[in-house]
C-alpha cells in the first residue's frame, strides 16, 4: 500500500535565517499518515540534517560524477554522509536552464542509488507537447531514457514527480482528470517495464499545487502526494496541504 508524500521544493529561496525558521515550523507539524520532505538549497543541507523522523531532507540536485576534480559539484556520497535522504533529479528548471540531458540524468540517478539514496525523478511535458498530443509519449520517453535500465528492486528507491512544465510556477494547475489520467498512464507504463513493484512506487503531482486545489488532486487514485514549490515557502499553506 502506498503512503502519501508531501514534498516542498524551496528552489533558490530563503536566507539561512528564513530557512531555519521555515524548517523548524515544518518540523513541528503534528504528524499524520503522510510523510513529508523538503528539498532545500545545497548550502543549508548540513545545517538542517537530521530532521524529525517524519520529515526527510532532500537536495535539489547532485553530481553525475562519483568524486574528484569537478569544481562546484556535490556528490551523492557527500549527501549520504550528511544524512540527506536523496535528491530531486531532472527538475524541468534544470533541464531547461542547465541543459540537462537524459544521459546526464541517468548517471545522477545511478550515483544516488549507488549511495543508497532516493531519487525523486521529475518528468513532464511542455504546453506545446500537450497541445500536439505528445504528452504521454514525452513522459514515457523520459522514464525509459533515465530509469528504464533499473531493476525492480532499484525502483524501490525511486519516486516519480509528474510536473507538467506549463503548470510550474504559473498558477495554472492540471485538472484532477488530467492529473489522474497521466498518473495512471505512468503507473501502467511502470507496470509493463518493472512489474508489480509499480503498485508501490509513489507518483507525486507538481505544478501550482496549493491550499485550494491540493485536497482534490491528492484524492485522485494514482496521485500519491505532491511536489510543491511556491506554496512550500508559506508555513500555513504547506501545513494545509500536508493535512489535505
Ligand atoms: P510550483 O513549483 O508549486 O511553484 O508550481 C513546483 C515545482 O517546481 O516543483
């Protein structure tokens, strides 16, 4: 049985003082049957780990390399040594602004898994792809190219985040039907590729999830939680979503 995961993606926001205050507030939410995670800026990871047992700390990115002369990079082994639970991989902002390719993302996933960390692998189509009815093909390809080589055992350390690019930071959310339809498609593809483990893989929805729409989205059968950007920076909104 899949549990629900509510994950905040702080992106490049907050001062260290703000980060500690936000983190402490989230850490004190009375726990319910959902898990919680925050994906925080890399420079705050050491200061925020370890968290409350119900709250995991994630990075927003990690290196595709194991170690060595890669100035500015942070390895999966470094994250593991801090007690970080895992990392986002393939967020559309990294694909778009940092030209991250499937080949690179695949190596990042491999580094995370080699260090016993969890990858929250982000996928999603652009508006143009959806308008051209290419949305299913796009996410299928993103899964095949980056995690298609994993074993069903390795898939236990993968969380999928479906984030339609047109919904990220725009205030436009996928409708409940659009979200459920895509999540069911993703699960069915995972089943074909990896077998029954697909029933246990969490598939999060991301893209303008907020206090007003979270409850209905989270009620969809195949939506196992949310990856929340803007609303995760506001304590009251994030708590409302966590309790939705
Ligand atoms: P948003 O961001 O909730 O601000 O749309 C989601 C994300 O990018 O993970």
